[in-house]
């Protein structure tokens, strides 16, 4: 009879029995829409990139910018692979059907981002090589953690928002017209991935103890530390591309705040007034490591800015994520999809993903 004895199973039979209140049901419904939206908005990199190359008659990157562009986008390339692996881990690990669907749709998007970015970099003459220690450590930490909340926070709210800030800067600086057009397609997808974190993280937070939340804050601080180190390493490359490294940080932070504000609000936590310890410390570190035009020449001004970051609320654009959903794209089905029209009434990242 031992032959028929039933052991443990990875099939989550209880996934439909999970209790959910009205707010959580609404958030999970948005996760389900992320999956369907991903299907409708999927584009074909094998069709798009050759078309863009033909339209612009190849890549046009100034010779003095090529090396810097390859350095920055090598991190993006391997970041896309990490995002593909991490979203596949989440698709396996998240239990509710709708969150699992959204993560699965992300894995599909990230596979497309990875091969399209590889094809683009091949046009630039990029030969794959190992990353600098800082970006590699940042990606490794999120890849290797078994904690789903840490994985979701690290990928969806931190790495995705940094990538979005870089994409936006590179597109606006118009380093290469092919890349600028490509970025619009990437941005629309990545904004949906941020929305998964915004919608599902509150469900994970709700069941966490205070000690677990503190551990998560420390994990977040470590990731931000690696991200700041990475930005420092890339500082000369960004400058070579005509991009202000401090503005990338400011934009990434504004996007993170927009996402975090929305996620935490469902738990009754106002991040603007209840700032905790980690956020002010990160703000002060940014002021010391990446001075602005105003504070660059003066130690006193830098220390003053760091003190302000420790003691005053951080003012960021609450609509910082909206821009990524405004791009017009052509899908793999050949349909042209207009971008969302943004106004203050449609400012929430969650709404951007759900529309
Ligand atoms: Fe991606
Ligand atoms: Fe992504």
C-alpha cells in the first residue's frame, strides 16, 4: 500500500480558498488585467528592430558615445535576463491566481526585452562580458533571495524604476533614434511590471511581523546602496552620453515614491509623513555622493542639503510614472495602440496599468 501513499505536492490546491477583502479583491483584479493587457500590447522585437533600423538607416551613435552606451546598456541587457528569471521565480512562488498570471506575463515581456536588447547591442558591436561588481551584486541579491516580498520589492519597485529612469533619460537625450523609439516599447511594458509590485506587495506586507518588515527595510537599504554605487561607477558614462547622473537618481526616486506611496497607502501608511529611518538616510547619502549644480562647489551647501534630506519630507512628482504609459506603439498583431492621455485625475500608477 506504500506505493499509493501520497506525499507532499507543489500543486496549490488551496489557491482558490484564500480569503480576501474588497480592497484586496480589487487589487488582484488589477493583477489579472495586467496579464490580459500584456497579451494585447505584446510587440514583436524581431519585426520592430529591423523596421527601426531600416527607417533610420542603422544606428546613429556618435563615435565618442559608443563605449559609454555599451557600458550602460550591457547592465540593461543582463538586468533584462535577471528580470526574466525573477519574474519566472515569482510566477512559480506567488500563490493567488491573478498575481501568478501577472508575473507570468512579465516573464513573457522580459524574454522579449532580453532578445531585442541583445539584437540591438549586437548592432553596436557589443560582445557579452561580465558586469561590474555593483550591478551584478544588485541583481544577484534579488535573484537569490527566497523571500517573495523582498524579491517583489527589489525587482518591481527598485530595479524596474531605475531602469525606467534610464530609459526615459536615454530617450530624451536621443543618443540614437533607433534606441529612442525602442525605449517607448520597453517603457510601456516595464510600467506594467511596477504595477504588479504596487498591487500585490500590500497582500504580502499584511501577513508580515514587525521584525520581518524591519528585515525587509534593511534588504531595501542594501539594494539602494548597490544602486548608488552602480550610479557612481556609471557617472562618467552618463556624462559622456549627455545625461545628468543626479537627475537619473532623482527621477528613479520619484518613480519609486509614486509606486511605494500607492502600495503602502492601502495599509494606512503615509510614506510622506511616516518616513522611517532608511529613506532619510538614503536621501542624505544621495546629497553627499551626487551633489547638484548648487551644492557641488561647497561642502557647507552639501552638508546643508544632507541635513534637509534627513529632516524634511522629500518632494517628488506624484505622477512620475505616468509618462511611460503615454507612448504610441504597434503590437505584434499589427494594431497601433495610442498612449494614455495623462492628467492629474489619472495619475495613479495602478490606474495607468489598468487602463
Ligand atoms: Fe524588461
Ligand atoms: Fe520589467
